[in-house]
């Protein structure tokens, strides 16, 4: 009987100790942002695990913090190499919870396989951190971490949609032109006409920023939706702009300058849900990155039905490649040398960045409108490989001639 009593006390004490440890751990996490903060990322290859470690663990406004990210593959192995996308292995976008603050950072690879960026938060309060990276065996991965920063917090600013889409920041005046009414789940083209703020003349000296003439980041009011977009090629943007302008009547409504002559940067964007969104357009001029914010009220769009690609008509003898949120399907095509090869690309949904397809080695770049078949002739006179990718270099595929 005594033995049973002692055993019961030992079990009870172990249970209480375990519960107490759990409570202390949770309190520590709430009070000091205890690390690591872990978040799973599901891709077509399986579940990736990403960890954020902050040093020091208690993040305070005005003090430098090391933000270290550790990415592990579905097998639990640390990923030490990521694809270089827009000149960086990882993009880190930081916003305050009220979306008034925005920062674009780039964690660098460390000897231990992690990625680290040093950052000083200007204010206390809540922040959301979005990481954007692409493993070599997967397509683009985006995920986020919530972070509470100690110290004095400024008053939150309400997110109010802009009455008009014209902003002047430093030496740039930027006019944003949607090609229609902003609605959810509908592909839109946003064109940004860029002028010199002092002379009101079209800007002709925009510099490349991370390999592009602009970068666009879009976040919903509730912080749940995130889009990181990049410009279309100039030829495709002009063609799309002409098509949309003639259909919607939105061309020529900028009375301060001729938009046809303006330096224009365009991007295809799909707002995932109805909400108020903040858009940050980033341009580089005279060696300085200038961030121009816009706030857009996106209404509920008509529900889009999935497109049945089995009944899509393609040219006789062409090889069909479906472009969707899963990338290119198939991603790899093997073909016999000397036989004519015609690829027929069909973009089946808007939940992807593939508004164009690029064969860099063949100097071929073609726009991929939603629901249309676009053909590309691939030379097969010599054996070899021809890689192709979407305009943002996120989705990739290849043709093997043998």
C-alpha cells in the first residue's frame, strides 16, 4: 500500500512539474518573443518548416535585432542553398500591424546554413514579417511570422482607401491606373505612370532595383493576404495596356501629363479576397529606393469557375503545357532531334505569376493571356536543353532535345 502511495505522489509531482514548465514557457513566449518561432509551409513537395530566431530574444524598439531564419525541407534537413531570385536568396518584407510602416530587407546566407538580417524596429507594437524564397526543388514559398516589439508604441493609423491614385514622394509623382474596378479573384493590370515631381515630365532615368524597374508588395488589412509582384516586360505591358484601354476607357484621364509618353511600369495582380489593401510600389532613382504607397478598396468579385483544360483546342501536332497555380504541367518535355516541335501554352487560372513565358536562350518572350492558347516553336535541329520560365522567373520548365 505504501509503495502505491509513493508511486502516486511521484506521478503527481511529475505531472505538476510538466504543467508548470508549459505555463512558464508560454508566459515567456508572450512576454519576450521566445525563440524559435516555428511555422510549417506546405508545398507540392511536402511540408517545409521555417524558424525565426531573434537575438536578443526580447525585441525592443530602437535596439538592433538579428533576425535569423532557418528553412528545413520535408525531410527535416536544413536547406543551405536557395535559388537566387531577383538577385537575392531571400526577401523579407516587414509591416506594422496597421500597415503604416513598410520595410524591404534581404537576409544573407550564413556559414551554418541560416539566413540573417539585422534590423532596428523604430516603434513598439505588433509587426508581421513575410519571407519570400524559392528552394531548388520547389516553387516560390511565402510565409509570415507575427512579432511583438517592446517599447513605446505609436498610435495606430486607420487604413483609409485613397480617393485618387496619385501620390508624390520625394522627387517622384506616381499615378496608379487599374485597368478596371478592383475586385477579388480577378486578374488586373496595374499601370504606374512615373513623373518627375518638379518638372512633371516623364521619368526616363529609373534604375534597376533588384533586377527590375520596380517591385510591388500588396498586403490586406487583416494581414492574411500577401502578394509580391514584379513588372511585366515592356512589350507585353504595352500590348496589354492598349487592349485594356480600348475596352475600359481608362486611357488618357491623367490631365497633368500625357500618360502615353510617361515612364510606365505595369504588373498583373490578383487580389485574393475582398478587403482593403495597401500597395507599396518601389522605384530606384539616383541611387535611392523610393517607396510609394497606395490604399485600395477591393470589392467582392464574381466567383470564378475552374477551367476544364481537357477540352482546350490546341493546334494539330502541338504539345500542350498547362499553366496554373501549380506552375507548368508538364515541367519537362523530351523530344526527338530533327522533328518539328510546337509547344501550346494554356494559362488556366489567375492564381499564378505566369502572365508571360520566356525562353531566354531562344530570345523568345510571349504574353500568356488567361484562357488562351499561345504557341512557341522550338528548334530541334541540334541536341540540347532549352529552359523556359514565367516572366518573374518563379515557375520553370525545360525541353530536352535528344
